[in-house]
């Protein structure tokens, strides 16, 4: 058992249950493995403007106080950039033992804010006891960006895995019509724009294929107003329904009701929602990018399309709408078995074993 100081700038709460849901799962898994969280410093809701600035000021101050207590065996940080701000005063003096869980954009993000906030990433990584990354792809990216980093200190752990007792087929999709589902943030880089444009292409070229068709979208984010505006602009209101965010346990029936799940993301650290959908027996249409194409195998448990390409997305939607029942059943039959190795219990146990050898 280890005593852990847990610091994360995103964490779910009753107020905002989808904010950092994976981080919340990781926190629970660390405790379930017998570890004791002696300090917990988190931001547990989305803020903007001046409120966000105040939120981070409090977060950094609380983080510094928690680190200074020295009542832990190591610190577990989620997110390489923002969360580690409170570590900077200690790097040159007392150097506490810590682990950094990298999510994706904090390693490869190329926006100005990522570049500014990542100014100390090299030093933070150099002093770390271990780094946790969500996929083999991000392990390779880490070593590409920081070739001096010790490979033996890198732990690959797929975002907490999926609870197969929770995520499983619960209802059969309707035999009347076709339900395509989207579960993701409504934000830049998630591909919702190309998805809507793909539907507009199909509507113009093959409207008969959309008889009984419905795209159901779940999630929240900064671009929800833009999403609703685009639905109206493209005249897709009869085909697209937006429902907002749901809690994980509320999503199980939604995944099961879908005839297919679509994941048009531009970039991803792992692709947990794709695994959740597959665990529920639902074939997945997804962007052909790493590491998503490690989860979705073209022609086996889903179909892959070219990233950021509305025509390619349209082609794959048409393909699954027009395939024979035998072809569709072949995809469906491979879904759950193809992601069994992402079982949350197995993932949590393996992470605990890996960390014990490093911290």
C-alpha cells in the first residue's frame, strides 16, 4: 500500500459528472488497489474567464500546500502541463517523488496555450519517477519528443479500461430504422462538423437511405451552440437529435440501442468511448488514426474512414447502411471479444504492479 498525494486539474463531480471522468475512475482504482489517498487537490468543474483564473490560482496554492506536507510516498499528477504548476517551486530544492499521467494534448498539443504551459515539461519529465501514457502510440511519441527519457520508466495503461460488468449489451437495437450514435465532447477536434456535413452529402445524393435514420449525439462542450446552428443550417433537424451529457451508467443502454457508433475525432490519446461501444456489442465507425485504429479494426469490429474527410465519412455510413444482414452480424459478433483485454480490473491491477516497481 502506498500513500498518494493526488493532484489533477480535471475531476468529475455532481455538478459536472463528465469533467475528467477517466481521472475519477483512476482515483477509485488506486484506492481499490489498497492505496491511501492522503491529499486530494482537484478542479471538479468547468469554468471560464476570470472564474477559471481564480480557480487555477486556488488549485496551484492548494497543490503547493499539499506537496509541502510530505505525508505521502509519491505524488500522482494527471496532466503534464497545468497540474504540475504547483510542483515547480520544489524541483530545484526538495525534489519529491512523483508520477505524471499524460493524457495526450499535454504531450503533443500544438496550440499557443499548450506551448506556453509546456515550458517546463522537459524538466518535469526528467525528475519524474515514472510516466503513465494511454497507448503504445503515445509511448512512441514521448520517446520521439524526449529521446533521452528512460523507456523503463514509461507505463502504458489504457485510460483506466472499461468496466465489462457495466458496459455490456442490455437491449437490442430496433429492427426498424437505423440509429447512429455519437458520444464525445462537442469541441474543436472531435469531428462533429465533418459528421454533419457527411450526413448532408448523403441527404443530397441518396435521401432514400436516410428513411428511418437517426443520429443521436451525447456530450457537452464549448461548441454546442455552433453544433445546433450547423444542424439548422444544413437542414438536418429531422435526422439529428442532441441530448447533452450523460453519466457513464446512463450511456450503457444508449450504446446498446445504437446500430453503430461513430467516432470522427481528429486526434485521440486512446479512444475509450469506442471501447465502451464495442463492449456493448455495437460496431464502430472511426477515424483511421493512431491509436484509435488499434481498437477499431477495419472490417472486423467496425469501419475506418479518413480523418477530417466528410466524403470518406459519408462513404462509410452508406456502406454500413447498405451492407447485408450477414455482413452486419459479422461485425457485431466480433465487437465485445475484440476489446476484452481492456477490462478495467485487469488494467487497474497491471497499473498498480507497474507503479510499484518504479516508485
